[in-house]
C-alpha cells in the first residue's frame, strides 16, 4: 500500500513538471500555473492508479482526461478563464509518445526490409492502434465534461 502511495506521489510530481512547462510555452499567466500543475498531476496519477488495478490504458486515459476536464471546468468557473487554458497543458503528459515512437520505428524497419515481416507488421498495427485509441480517449474524455456542463438542453 505504501509503495502504491509513493508511486502515485512520484507520478504526480513528475507529471506536474511537463504540465507547467507546456503551460509556460502556451503563455498561461503565472498565477494559473499551479492549477495546470494540479490538473496534470491528478489526471496522470489517476491513470497510473487505474493501470495499477489492471484496467486497459485506453480506458484509464479516458477516465483521467474526464477528470482533467471536470477539474478545469471548476478552475475556469472560479477564475473566469477558459477551461482549455488549463486543460491543454494538463493533458500533454498523457500523450502516448512511446507507442507512437515504436510505431514509426517499426514502420521504418518494415520499409527498409526487402520482404514483409509479420512480426513488424503486427507491431506497427498494435502500437498504431493503441496510439490512435489513446489519443481518441484523451480528446473525448476532455471534451465530454464540457459538452455535459455547458449543455443548453436536457440530456434525456
């Protein structure tokens, strides 16, 4: 239990850093940087926690992005600022760079060979689909709370 807590705290700390860094790149005002860090840390920590319990990374990413969406709507309402100002920087630490990198590397290796390798083809398809589904989970999970919160008509 203590190992999990330390893992989550470590994950939160190391995901808050790129969230703040990208918020600075996007010219977020200095007073809002802690909120970007908090949203990034909580979102990535939730994803790590759900991964620890055996959920697929796509669903973990969706839940984490939805949490970031809810948090940033609350921050935006409190500070009268646009929610995307917080959300974009907080979502960036969850982008699936490793899967995209492995997809591209396998594609390059596949194109360099004279014949098609089933192992490399399977790796390209597996990593490529995982990349696409994680990016889809990020975008839908981030948009869903805004679509429900700012809705003018009832859901049902």
